[in-house]
């Protein structure tokens, strides 16, 4: 394939600024990104790089901010149609709204329809990679992976394990293992897909199934572990009542071999210092889901506590408890949650959490998230003039101010283009359903 050039203001944050400092921010006010076969081959100031590629076909995006594609570290595609469901906290909300909706994913046609809409919605919001919950049904994973393969997106997912779930969403120990093994075999090495072993949370699996999930994780070193942890006080109390011998919630997973460098725990709001210290030693990651945590009244994630222990963090929209597919909006809500915890979240660090930080906890930090040479060319063109209010707020503003305004005031309207592996996947002014 020919070399492709993309000229715009370039911005990425490859390392956590809280640890690496301002040098982690890479910014070219008039930059050039050179892509071949979906991979970044060069990046730098346009004036320096352009003479080296005189026959390069260049797409120019004046006034746009080119950033890495967003990485959603925790989201439920089967809950797409239950976003904005009123009332109740976590356990009651699941029973009332979510479990009935997920039962419908036994139908492959329904699963395929929702999967296609879900992935297009991600792309419309600038998200190019995601760690995704499916349902207990094998067909729900097939539908998502088929749709992701067609869009060449980097999606990690897996069949939910829950042999203690409600009757309409209950698998068995043997059936859950067999379906998981079949999905791993069927999808291994295809496109940009990855598998996640996915016990829903401690309360919905028997001890035997949790132990078997640990065995699956050990037997498949390429797979992630994706589950929920310490989201809601009622949930935590129920876990403590069932697992009386465990030190705490994290220790439940630890006893079954589920805490390690490939483990991603969504929420992790109410963790003790011991749990954070254990996660740090295990090199596990946390998906911080601010809109969901606020919507369900679950609590305020303590980013400073995670920082003190050196635990890796990414951002998750957690739709449908989360209230937006936009990681821009999620960054804005993360700022507010941190404010309530007396921590000011810098906009460059917020961008890190939504890109390279999320990539890192998914074990993909070498492939996506920073737009460095050798990485996959997933990127987004943000428009600081997308709305009259954004245009007025960002006129003459510094990069710091523009980025923060995009995070607080921005949403899908601020995403002018989304590119996947160097190819257009979404264009804002295209007719609905027509992609790019």
C-alpha cells in the first residue's frame, strides 16, 4: 500500500504525567503522521518531515487536533439499549433492567444488530479499542467479534461466566468452560481481536466456576481476566457474607488465581490499602468508570490511592450504567470525581488515561495509544470549534485550555473523523449509518 500522510496538530501522552512529568506529553503544533499498511512509520513536525516524503499523499486537517484513538477499558455492549434506565443502585438495577435485557442475546440476530450499532457508536465517539462485556451466550461473543472484524477494530471480549446467575442467564461449570474454549479456538489470531475470561463478579459464580476461570486464565496466557470489583457497598457486604474466610473482596479473586498482570478490575472504588498494594504487586489494572459510579450512586474512585500504590488505571464508559459512549465526556466526569477527592486531574493526564493508560492495562501498550512509530494508526481528529460554545471558549486558548474545554464541553460532536489502522471509519458529516 502507498504511504499516507496526515497533517494536523498532533498530541499524545505515552507515559503517565503523574510519574513521568511534562516530558510525557508529545505535541507538534503543525505535525505530520506518516502511515503505511495501518502502521505509523514516522511522526514529527511537518516542516522537518515533509521533505523526506516528497511524493507523499497528505490529507490536511487545519484547526483539528489529532490524538490517539480512545481506549474504553470497560463497557457492556448488551446494555446499549438500557442506557439511562431510571432508579435503584447496582444489585437492584441489574435485576430490574439488565438481566432481562441480556437474556435476549440468546438470539444471534438480536446480538448482531446491537453489536453493529454499538461498534458504530464507539467509532462515532472516537473509540477505536475496547474491553467489552458480552453476555453468558456464546452467540453474543460471535456477534461482537464478527462486527469488530468487519470494522478492523481492536476489541477484547469473552463469554460471561455466571453459573449462579438468574435462571435466564445461567450457565453450568462444564458448559461455561466448553463454550469459552470453543470461542478462544474459533477467534484466536483473527484480525485485531483478543479474548477475555469473564466471570461477571464473585457473587454470580460458584467457587468451582471461579476456580475454573483461574485455570482457564493459566492455560491461555494470551487472554485477559475481566471482571468487577468493589463497586457498591451492598455488593461488598454480600461478598463478605458469602466468602467469610477471605481477607477482603480482592482476596476472593486471589484465592482462585484471578489476580495477576493480565487482570482488569472494573470500578475498584472502595478498596483498602492492602488491596491496592496487592494489585500493585500483581500488576493488575483498574478501569475507572466515573459516569457509571455517579449514576448508580456507587461512590467516588480514589485515583490518588491508586497512584500511591502504583496501580495502573484506564478509563471506562461502562455503558449502560455509564451515561455516555464519549470518552471526552468521561474524562470530564473523571475530573469532577477527582475534585470531590481533592485531586485535580490535569487534562493531559486525562488524555493518557483514555489512550495509552487504557492500552497499558489491556496489555496493548506496545501496539496502540501513543501514535509512536511501529504502533497501529488508530487516531481521532478533534474539532475545538465543534459547537458555538466550544469555539468561543477555545478562541486564542492555550493547548492545555483547549484540551480541558474539549473534555468538559465535548462529546461526539467534537469528533470530526475517526481513523482505524490509517483508514477512515467515521466522518461526522456523513449521513447516519454511512460511516466514513
